[in-house]
């Protein structure tokens, strides 16, 4: 995982694991904890706050503090898929560490070896969007720093490595709300019933749908430009390091609806397109 503070990384992990279980059921398999530590960490830190207490999670502590739980990877066994035993290893990071990387980046070096890095972009961190939504959804308490800086820090950490990069527009439920604001542009964009970003086919089939993925990629690229994140898009298209990184744009909402204070919406959790980035990597690594 990667991204600024409060972009929705940890909540996404909590929800992704549940969604993966549904995906695996389609493939006649299940998701199991591969070791006791994963069971303990996933249950205590991710699952219970969200699915039992129906609340949110505290910010992930910096990897250089004693309380950091993300130094140990979450390892899930997916069973035998396409003839081989498969494991999915997920590593959370603290947005704090990506905004201001520690002098010794050893705890973050795993990023260079990842099959894919999921880079979260929070639309609620864009002042224009926050202003437009202020009367429609409760304001979010914490806001992260500049995503462009974090992307630069990520590139420094991975050095010469070229892991795939999923650039994910998170909290997409907030983007969906833009169809109700008094702004002709946003209203028409977000009510375009043909748009891939308004439907979620991620659990319709076990395969990654390439056509749907490409369409969504182009749509999210345009949305990022409209969200004043054009520089972020350009720095991926034309990397200053000179090495091209394979990237794809995604849109997800872990919660499906903005939280109310410190609790999830009373209607519950309704994930949107959370599986897409995972299906993309799993298909490229031959697991699905
Ligand atoms: N509307 C909406 N808000 C969300 C969603 N996911 C997360 N949030 C909000 O974003 C806040 C931060 O989410 P986290 O998952 O803890 O963020 P993080 O990226 O892990 O943050 P750090 O651990 O500090 O790096 C939550 O407390 C929610 O208020 C979502 O799907 N929809
Ligand atoms: Mg976190």
C-alpha cells in the first residue's frame, strides 16, 4: 500500500480481504490466514474496529515506532489456483512515513520488491471537492499531504525497481455524491450512466475484465486531471527518473458511504470496485 495520510489504505485492506473471500468462492477456494500473526493482526487491527465496533481505525503508526504492526506482512493463502499454491502478501504503510520518509528507509524497502504498489489518491484532500461536498457529507477530520510529493518519495525508495503501480482514486462514494452538487460540470460527469466508474462488475466474474479495466483507466485519468492532479498523471507518463513504470488507474470505495463521525454509516459497508486492483495484479502474476 502507499499514499498520503488518511487516504484510506488501512480501511481498504480490511475490506479487500472480505471481498477476496467472495472472489475465491467463485474459484472454489477460500482465503485463509497463512500464519498466526496474520490472523492476530488482521483480526485485531483491521477486522474488529470496522466489522464489530463499526468504527474507523486510528492512523497507522510510523514504522519506526514500537507500536508499528505493519512491519510484519499480512500473508493470506489463496489455495491452489491455476495449478499452483498461491499466497497474497499485503503490506500496509503509514501515510506519515511516506509524507516524511525516515532517515533509514529499511522498513520501506519491501516496496521495491512488490509485484504491485497500490497508490491511494484521496479526492477529499482536494479543496475544491471538499468545498462542494461540505453540505452533503460529513467533513472528514484528518487530511493527508500532497500526493505528488508522496509519489516522488515512493520513486526514491523503489530506486531502479519497476513494480506495477495501481493509482487508486479512493473514497469514490464521495465522487458519486458530486452528481448532487450545484455544479453543471460535475453533475453531468457524475451522472453519465454509461461510465464505468458508476458500475461495479468486480464480482461478476473471477477473471480480470481487461476491457472494463481499460475503460475505467481512461475515465479515472480524466477525473484526475479534473481534480487538479494533472501533474501526478504527467509524472507517471513522463517519469523524471527516465524509467517507465507500468501503471493503471482505478477507482474504489471501501465503505460505500461517508462515515458519520467515528462510525461507519448506519446502513453498513458497501464496497465499490475494491477487487479491481487486486484482480489486475493477480491476473498479471498468473494466479487468476
Ligand atoms: N467516504 C469515505 N471515507 C473513507 C473511506 N475509506 C476511508 N475513509 C476516511 O478516511 C479516513 C482514513 O482512513 P484510513 O484507512 O485509516 O487511512 P490510511 O490511509 O490508512 O491513513 P494512515 O494510516 O494515516 O496512512 C477514515 O477514517 C475515513 O474517515 C471510504 O471508502 N469512503
Ligand atoms: Mg492506515
